[in-house]
C-alpha cells in the first residue's frame, strides 16, 4: 500500500507500519485497517496545518577569533611538539558517563561560542542538565546556537522557547512538523499531508565549543545514551576532536544553521508568550536537573582518564591523525529531492569499504544493505577480504521492523561468508561489560555506528548502514586514518561486544539459521530466533509486507 490520497485534506502515506522516523509503528494495535482509517480521519481533522511563511532567519557564522580562549590554549598544549599542522587530535569516548561529562566540562569552559546540532535532546535529567549548562554559558556572554531536529521535540516547545528567550541564545528546529502538540505518532499522522517533506530528518550529532574542541558520533542527548536510564541503555561511541578538523565540522554546522529548513523556535511555539515569563519557566524547569550529579568512572574501558580532569589540568591525551569530514548537505531534506543513488555519507563509507584489502569490521544498530552494499560485500568475498558485521538481535533492538528488514538479507550475507553477530541480552551482572559502560541490570542496545578497514581506517558518525540513512536522513561521519584508533575500536568490539553476541550460522538447509551463544563455557545453539515468539514473528512479517525497505 504505497499511497492513499494526495492533497489536503488528503494524505500521502507511502507505507503503513513502516519505521517512519523511528516512531515505532510496529507496536500499533488494532489492525492495519483501523490504522489507515485513523490516518485519514486525523489528516482531515488537522485542517492541513502549515508552517509560517516569509520567516526572517538572520544568518550567522562560526566565531573564529578564539585564539585567546582557554580551550584554544588547551588544544594547542595537547598537540605534540612538531606535530604536522594538517593532522588533528582525536580521542574516542566509549563510556557514556565520560561522554556526558566531557560535554558538560566543555560547556563550562566556553568563553565565546557553543554550537550544538542534535537529532534529539530528550526532556529528561540529562537533557535538562545539558540545556541548563548552555543557558549558564550564555549568561556568561557565550553565544549559543542550538539546532535540533523537530521529530522528537513533542511537548518541548515551551521549554525550548524559554531557553531561546535568554540573551545570547538562538534555537532553531530543523524541518519542523506543522503540528506542534501531541505525541510523536499523532504529530506525524496529523502532518501526513506533508509526508514527502517530514519523512526527511536531520540525524547529525555535533557539539562544538569555542571552535577549538568538538564532540561528534552516535549519541543524542538523553539519559539512555549516557548509562543513566533503566531498563535500557544504548551502547554507543563518540569522538573528541581538536585541530583542523574542527573548523571543517563548524562549516557543516553553519550550512545547516543558515539553511531554509531551520526555523527559529519562537516562530513555531505558542505566540504571545512574554519572553520574561518564558525565561522564568525555563529556569524553574531545569533548576533541579542542573544540580544533578552522577558518578563518573576514573578511567574508561580503554584506560583513559576523564576529559573534564584533563581539561582542568590544561592538556588532553590525544592521538594525531588525518581526518576527512563527510557530510550530507541540508538540501538532502528538500521534499522534492528524490535521490537516485545513496547520499554523500553513505557513498563515502561504501568507498571506504570497497578499498579494503584484508578486513572489514562493521557495527550498526540497523543494518539493511542496499544494492551497492551487497555488491561491495560480494567483491570482498571474491577477494577473500574478511567481513564481520555486528548489529542488534531481535531481543535487543528498539526497532523490530528494521531488524526484520535486516533479517531478509541474512542468508545472502552468510552465503557471502560475512560473519554476522547479533547483540544478545545479558542479565549476568558479574559478566557484564559494555562499550557504553551503563549501569548493571539494564538492557544494552547497540547504537554505535562504526567501520574499521584494514586495521587502519576508522569511520565514526551518525549514519546507520540502512536505506533510511542513505536516502532520507542527513548524516555526518569522520573517516580517520589511525591504526591506533582503529585498533582501539577493534579491541572493544572483539573483546567485549562479540563475546556478548549470537553468531549467526547458515545450516545450508533452505533458509534455516542457527544462533550460537559462545558466552559460557560451552556454546549454546539456538535453532530459532532467540527471545522471540511465533506470534511476534508473524505480526512483524505481516507488517513488513507493507514496508518499503527504503523507509525502514
């Protein structure tokens, strides 16, 4: 079922039951017919809500006069004497607690500018603490620009508008939905008359302070990305960067900030609210969150001390590397931008995979290979390149339909001799280790987006290896030439994640698979999809018949 009706109050619904912008329609109850009826009815009731026209968006650029800031001094002191000025300083942030603390420490050290670009800033303890720190920085005279994708910002208009009412703060929403109130699901359904536009989301994650240090990677801002949530936390990875790569990332931010898809929050939130009242409400809502402190481990799984401690000491331990920034342009979000091929970031990563001569190691929470990906993996098999892919199992994924899209390709991948690993749930607190290093007793879900090629090249960023990231989401990745950093990621995956994963095997008997749990003394072989029921698999298979794989 590709389309319903096309003009207001008619709707466009390219796929019912899809993982439309990660809203979890797989869990919708009441049947497809009822859902279709609800889509049509809600679309008619929405009255074709629309965005404001003729907006004034004052253009601004990254502040580059930062040589006199403390962070610029620390960045310079962190570079080895005589280092090649074309190389950048890089450090992995595998631990969730340290990744959050690094952002807070950088915000507290800011003197001139903070630029933050995220797919989601959750309305939880971490999200409010983060926003409070940005507000405090602005109160010191720091210019703060926040660019946030609008999809998951439901119910946050007042909070965000209150922050934007602070002097020195600007906040823009990327590609906003015309309907402001309600849940994510209801906002999407009420905005279906603009489906071709709202289906395109800004998935980038970037945090730049004083144009001296940047944090990028897979983490949004929310408790579950920093090991502070129950019952589940994301296993993720960020990169701390300084040197010439930072201005390159700042240029990416500027392009998005000044694009026509970025709408000032005050033009979207409820009109007529007094700025002073909005500011007071913001302060009240974030005061408690701003006071929350969470324990931070002295060292992460790589033996690294915290970034906050090193910033205070005036020098951060870094690895020097050549880095290439690969980013989709904001115009990828144009409603009429019908891509005939993969986007810039996907192609950049596939080019990297195609260059492999000995080994490829991939980690992606949602792995749905397209035509070119399958061709490259086949070439790798023909050239005897070892390929390993790690993704979520059905038991750990937060997107069951995306997992089903991946499952369609398992047999073909295994026939190519691709080694498949699916993260399994682990309830053994004594045995638990995690790239995210979240609290014991919580379900770990893979969220890191990583590729290691020939033990030398590392790709890290926001892009999932799926069709949505390739065609509809905007993304950014760093491609890093560093055997040291590539080796660190390989060690974390092979020594910590793969032993905590099912290895999937093809039996050769039609499409039958086995899942091997090698975590204990004796391997345990599962003849069917672990931690799933026949009813759940049937429900997913029925929903999957309505899904265009590009939309998963």
